[in-house]
C-alpha cells in the first residue's frame, strides 16, 4: 500500500508519467489500426481502396511515426522517471539511514514504476482503439468510405507488451541506481545521481569572456548525465516533429503531384456517354472498389470518328490530343523457370499461375497527357512486345514484373516499367496502340483525352463542344474526378496527422515539464549564486543560455536527420513547397521560444525565492 500512497501524494509527477505513456501508446495503437482500415498494413497485397504505390507511402509514414513515437515516449518517460527519482534522493537517504535495506528500496520503486507503466499503457491501449473507431467513423461521415477491419487483438496486445516491457526494463535501470546510492551522499544533496562531474568544456574566446556563458557551460558539463539525456530527448522529439509536420506536408503535396500527373491536369475526356461514364468509374475506384459490369468496348457505336480528332487538333487552346483504345482483358502470369547456378541440376521458379482482370489501354507515346511516376521506362511506339503496368497489378500478381512475362489476349508481353496510377486502382496495362489495334483487329479509337490551355479554358471547351455537334460524343471534365481523389487523400492525411500530433504534443509537453524540473533541481546551485552576489538578471541569463545550448545541440542533430529521412526514405521524388519551408521555420522558432520561456519561468521563480529557502 505504501507505493500507492506515495504515488497519490506525488500525484502531479505520477499523472505526468502516466499521461505521457498513455498518449504514446494510444497514438501507436490508433495509427496501426487505422492503417489496417485503409489497407496499408501490408502495402504489397492491398487489393482495395488505395493503390499499392500510394498505400506504400502511407505505410512508410505510419511506420516512421510509430517507431519514433515509441522511442520518444520511452525516452521521455525514462527522463521523467529519472528526474523524479533524483528529486527524491534525500528521501532515499532517510530510508537508508533509518535501516531500510537496498532490497526493500528496490522492491518499493519497482512496484511504483510497474504500477505507473501498467496503468499508462492500459489507458493508452483502450484510448487508441477508441480513436481508431472514431477516426474511421469521421471518414465515413464525411463521405470518404473506409471499411472497419476486424480488431487485430494480437497486434494490439503485442504493442502493449512491447511498450510495457521496454518502459519497465528502463525503469529497472533507475531502480538499480537508486538502491546503490549511499545514505551520506543522498542526505547531503551534493550528489544528484551522476550529476556532479568536473567541468571539461572549453569555451570559444568571445563566449569565454561572458560570465553567464561560462557558468552555463560549466553547469551543463558538470551535470553531464542530465545534459546528455536532455539532448537525446530533444533529438528524438525534433526528428518526430520534422517527420510528422514537415514530412506530412511534403508527403501530402507530393502525393497530390503524383495523382495530378497520373490523371493529367487541365484534361477533358471526349467519348460516347457509356465510355465516358465507365472512365469516370475507373478513376473513382481509387476511392472505393466496386463491381463493374462487363462492357463491349469494341462496339462500333463507341468509335470516335477520325474527322472529329482532326477537328479538335485544329482548335486554338488545345495543347494535346491523346486518342486511345480502351479495353478489358485477362492478365495471365507466366512462370519463369531458370537454372540455379549455385546448385547444378536444379531450377528456380519465379511466379505462379495467377490471373486477373485489368483495364488495357492502347496509347501513343508522343501524345500522352499523363506524366506518371514510373519505375523503369515508359513504352515507345516501337515497343510492340513491351507494356507499362499499373503499380497494384505489378505488385499483386507478379513476384518480379521486370523478369517475368505474362499473357494477354493469348499474346506474351514483357514489362518495361511500372507506373503509379490511380486509374482502375492501379489494375491497368498500357501498351502501344498499334500492337493492341492489330491484336483485337480494331483500327479506331474509342476515347480521347484532351489537354487544354488553362488561361482560356472556357472558350476552348465551347469550341470543342461545337466540334462535337451531331457526333453523339460528350465532353467530360476529368478535373472533377481529380478533385475527388485529392480530397480523399487530403482527408486521410488530415486524420493521420491529427493522430500523430497527439504524440508530438505529449512529447513536447513532457519535455517542457522535464526542463522545468531540471531547472528546479538546480535551486541549490542558484541559491549559492544568489548568496555570492548574483542578481536575478544574471540567473535568468544563465538559465536561458543553458536552454539555448540544449535546444541548439538537439537541433544540430535532429533537423538534418529528420529531413534526410523525409527526402531519402519517406517518399520518392519529393515535392518541397514554400508551405513546407515556412512550416519548418515556424517549428524551429516556436520550439526554441517555448522551451526558453519555460526555463525562464522556473529561473524567475528561483530568482525571486529567498536565498534561505533555496539553500534549505
């Protein structure tokens, strides 16, 4: 019962540790479960919702935030526990002085930390599950369908067990250090549990002439363990901050760019009504998979007359005319059997005998209005046996699409590139028009994509409509489907960033509080400075300089690492806009200002406290 009474007596410190643990665990659980609902828990086998390529971007972001939130949460909690233990050094000395054994103190602190860890992780796990349900419900309420997957209790329990295990193991390290402290050292308050070391830092010439700078640097070097913990905690939190805020902005804007490149900007569709509606349905499959009835694309009534194409090409304001032949076909995987050179007489089998339906598009390379993100290369008109695959088709139905071949319309093809495409949710095959036309014995086009100049868009569309008069063809603006896709992605990012920011806010709040506790733990040193004649201004400047050094040291490592992760790992070909740069500047200045003001609050309090109370 004594540990419970002690936790209740120190309720502020207890609640701070429990809340920090709960928020970190809740963010990890909610992000993981929400990712499962989006279909990004395993991007290689996503068959609904987002394409594999877009799912991979979300899954990378979730993975990074989960890992960094876990590290930041454990470090912050360990830091808070360490400061809490250091503040109770005198109590430990009294316990030992009255006869308490080291084993008893060890058991006491072990029970205390175990209670806090279990309570915090339990609350966080429950709150994370609730957050997932709420987030999914909000997405559906806003008109963006997200199916609720069955609750993955095994993974939730695994996250709970891992977080409890790591937190408790680190707390045991503190317990072992507490149990070994000598009563005389604890009662004199000279030792703050590895915070007394001789200063070894040397200041540059100019700083060496400033009294407050010399005092601040010597204090930080003497309290080397606390300084190292503070900088480590700052490093992780800054990296987490960069990934969540800057990485979120960059990833969102880059995904917008990917979608715009795939659909095409300022693009309108010309086709018969049935084909136009089907094309819009194929674009909307990016939002939600639905069953589409079979269609006879080769029906002569769906053909676009060559005279119409020629007429549109002559309209001023039309930048590109991209006539295509769109079909449906069954893609059949061909197994690759090759000799195993490491084991003579044996063979390596790559692939299976899978098959699936896909949208097939005959295109001409020189007239494309699309500019996909392509792994490999875009097909050329003379690539009669080569195709460009959508990302979902390539990932779900081929072990190695660049090595294997496949059959389509009883012809065998090789893959030269894989594109990130939202059309038919990435289940699409692009091939040279001449090849597709000869296979299906169809010499015309049944769909036209037109890229218009944005400056006189309305006038150009009117001219296109006039050119189509009496042909039975309709003009459909692809921008509506594009906007729906962008809105869907934007809402997902907003939800993910909202969940992730909980972890960031918790980590920063805990860090702010830990810095306040760190300054408060120096009250005896500050009292000595006051007794020797230091005025309140000197104390304020000294503490401010200490905090500035800590933040600068953390930023020197945290910001480059965070930016490197974003640019090199999070997303390929990132788009860094002005918004990301402005957000980064605001984050840096805001974090420095918040931490400095926090330290000044505690320093100002110490500067106004009578010396006799500071020295007590």
